[in-house]
C-alpha cells in the first residue's frame, strides 16, 4: 500500500514537472506580454458563451456517468451526481498530489452506500473509455475535412474505433453492452460542446478562421494531457509546435488554450463549495 502511494505521488509530481517545463519552453518562445495583450482586448460575449458551453459539457458528462451507474443499480440522484462530479473536478485540478477525483468518488459512494468498489471502478472506467472513443472518432471525422487525401483512412479508423470499442465492452464489461451506443452519444455531445467552447475562446481573441485545425489539435491535446497535470503545458506546446505546419499565429492558440485552463479551474472551484458545504448524497429512492 505504501509503495503504491509513493508511486502515485511520484507520478503526479512528474506530471507537474512536465507541465512546468513545457510552459517554460513555450513562454521562452512566446512572450507572456503577447498573451496578456490578447486577453486585454478579449470579447466578453464570446468568452461568456465559451464558459456556458464548458459548463454544459460538464453537466452532460455528469449525466453520462449517471448512465454508467445504472447497470449496477447505483441510482444516485442527478443533483448528487452533479455535485460529486464537480467535487471530482476540484480534486483532479487543485490537489494533484492527493487522491484523484475518480478515486474520491469511489471512496465516498462506497462509504455512504456500501456500493461495491469494483463495480464503481468499472462504471467510471467505461465512462472514461466512452469519452476516449468519442475523441478518436471526432478526430477522424475532422481529418476528413482537413486532410481529404486520407479520407478513406480516417473513415475506416473511425468505424474501426466504434466497432472495437463495442466488442471490447461486450467482451470485458458485458453489463455495459446495452448502453454502449447511448453512452457514446453522450460523449460525442460532450466533445462537441468543448470544441465549440474552444472555438468561441478563439473568436473572443480575434481568430476568424482555421477552426477545423484548431479543433483537431484541441482534441489531440485532450489525449496527450494524460502525461501532464490537467493537460496544462501539453496543450500550449502542441499548439505552439503545430503553428509551424498550419497557418495560424501561435500566440493566439496558446492564449485560447490558457483561457480554457482558466475556465476549467473556475468551474472546478464549484467542487470546493460542495466540499465545504458537506455533501448530502442521495439516491433516487431517497427523494
């Protein structure tokens, strides 16, 4: 147990170091003053729209998790599930060296209701898997628009990902087989909302074109974010490097990426409110 805790602490410390190193590199190439100048003239209407879209994506994410709780008859009320979801966001974003957001959800639900930790872990894993498959499918679809010469490869990969995910679920997690497509539908909505959130952030600082490439890179950074703390640093580095190959200004893409991090941090703080207020988790049977 002690070795596991040490390993996790070292892993989290490594992610923080990666984020710091990548951000340092980016800002040795792009003066922070250039980013600050873009923020100074930000269009508040677009920024507000982006924040609303991000919030909606998290609400849909919470609804998706509620769906993945149903095969095990974990009938948590939506209000409780939403509060628990934001609490998990807070732990993931602000306490990187401590217990993770998903692990904390499992701990609380097991303690409160005596629900099986193994089944809760399966629910959360399939919830995350659904999101990953959705990202990969949308990346392939966007590739059809940005790289038309590879359209058959992109279409084939998206179909392969859809089918492979289904058979993996059917083989290893039979209880979730019936909700696979519905869960994937929720995930596609979540990613679409986040893409439009990022597009509005770009528009808030004056970007008017290249949104397909920006969206493609934004989704790719979501996958690569696993190697850093909350994706910070990885997104900025990816956008900075991609500017060499695509026709956009790296200062704008990095600025929008940092704005996305600020919005994520802002809504993650809602979890602190629920932590301070003390969660009163209820099932649908208790309402």
